[in-house]
């Protein structure tokens, strides 16, 4: 069961606060915690949601009265609601669009839970416009979790939006944290107005052997000692398949080579790729036989100081 | 043909309870784009989210035009810094993985 929240405490007020006190306290806290002023800060967003909720309850005389009356026993307010409904009463709409469709890991994005113009007024709450006016639907924010390998290729994804399955194309090369706008995939409009947009943020998980910096990839590859000493060829796995590399004789440990165009696809630039940087990690043989040790001693003896 | 990509500035002002001069002030500060067609002023639908944010600064947080301009510039800088930070964090991961070789001495294939 949800815990009681002391809205007065959230706003740093006492129960005898005036409407003006509430407004001032809210504005002061909003200037510090509002998501618009704290981009990409989920902590600020959570804090502000509480502040906003407190303000919505306390700045509305009807809601405040109910909250003051029931306080910690707010759960009895349900009975209060029922009684009011029987009397034909109506409660404030409040709240904002934070849900609406499923299939994602959660909601985020700038502005937090607000897009008032479309979500509330365009949803018909304003009442200052003709009822037949056409309103655009609200915007949705969502996150899509994917792996680096997923982001490497252009892919079709089926999303469930408002209970409907929608197929979208995600271009290859999306970045971790990148947000794209899918026009018309938000909430439906009212009275024939256009639908809102879906802001889809990509969270690209990368636990594999590749590190990504922009469009370039970095990978460490083990190299046998003798190949490093004498040179040769090795085959390396890349995201686009196998890559044969010539290893120069006397290659040092930690040497980096660049494979042009073998990195990550550049977003929305077909056929264009970043580079793949490969760092050699030379493997020192273990479990040497006596014969091998003797040969290496002889080799060491030939080394000039 | 009726356009659905524009919103009348007057409608926007009525809903948000902001003055018309507030929106033109934002335009003068270079923070919003207003399109005029046959004497009527419109906001592009694609920019509404950003304009609403500026309205919230004004209405919810009681910030004046000069403050909004300063905040917008700072937010732009924060955005750039966050992008730089993201790139640096990605680069740092290379070194945390134990790879400390310099990128300069690379051979190209």
C-alpha cells in the first residue's frame, strides 16, 4: 500500500500556509528541481514529481480540503469520493500523461510528465475553446533497450502503443542515449486533430568485446608471441564478419592498428562506417618444455645489450 | 488546405494564459520561431515542446524574459557538455579495460 506523503513537508510549509505561501514555495522548489532545469537527471525528476503532486493537491482548494480532512487516513477518502459521486460531484482532472502504452522499460525524457498544451488542453480540459475544435494528441516518451549488436543493423521493431502493435524502423548506428521522434505515434488527437509524437530514447547496452566511441569501435585481440615476433596473418571477428590481418614482424605488445570502415555504421548515412581499432595483446607461452627453455636461453644469449 | 503543422499564437496564448507580447519577446530573444501567413502568427507544431518549456519557466517558476534567455543559453551549454561527457566516458572505458596504448602510433589497414 502506498505510504502517506506529507505534502506540506514536501513544500516546506505548515498546515496554516496561505495559497500565496504554497505558490511561492512551489516556485522556489521548481526553480531548483524542475526537470526542464535538470536535463537527464532522473533524481531531480523524481523529486519534482513529489513537489508537483504536493502543489496540485494543496493549490486546489477542493483537493486541499480533502487532504486536510483525511490526512494520514487518506485511504478513507475513497468513501468520501463515492459519497461525492453520489451527489453528482466532479473532481479535478489533475495529473498528467505518464502512461498509456506498454512494452517499454519506462518513461523518461525532458519535461518529465508535462506536455500541457497537448496533453491537457488539447485533450479537452481547457474549456475555453469550442468543443468541436481539433486538438493534437499528447506526446509520449519511452525508452528502448538494445544491445550494441542490435544497434549495428537497421532493424524493424514492433512496439505496442495504446494497445496497438506498430512496426517501426530503427536505422543502424543509433547512439546510447539518442532520442528520435516518431511523428504521429503519440496519443490520438481529439475531434480529428493530428496524433502526438513518440519520443523514443535508445539505451544501448554494451557488455561485449567492443568498446564504442562515436562511430569507432575498439577491441583487444590476443596475438601469439611467435606471430608477434616473426609476423604472419591472423583472423579477427568483427561485427561485419571475419577480418584477415597481416601482422608485421616484431610487433610490440599494445600496438594499435586501424581497420578503416570496419567500425560502427554512421547513423542515417548509408554505406558509411567508422573505424575499428584493434589493440594487440601478446600472449606469452606457458608450460614450456625443457627443450623450449633451452632454445629460449640460446636466443637470449644472442641478444645484444 | 488546412495546415496541421502550425498553431495559432493566439490559441497558444489563450491556453497557457500568457500574453502575446511574451511570445513575441521570446521571438526577439531568438528563442522561438514565429511564422506569419496572411497577417496571422503561428508557431510550428514541431517547436511546441520547446516553447512550452519556456512558458513553464515563466508561469511555473516566475522567471522573467532575461532569466529565460540566460537559462536557455546555459541549458544549451549543459547539453553540449553532457554530450562531451558521454564521449569522454566512452573513451574512459577503453582505459578501464586495461588498454593504455596511445592511439597516435596506429597502423592503418
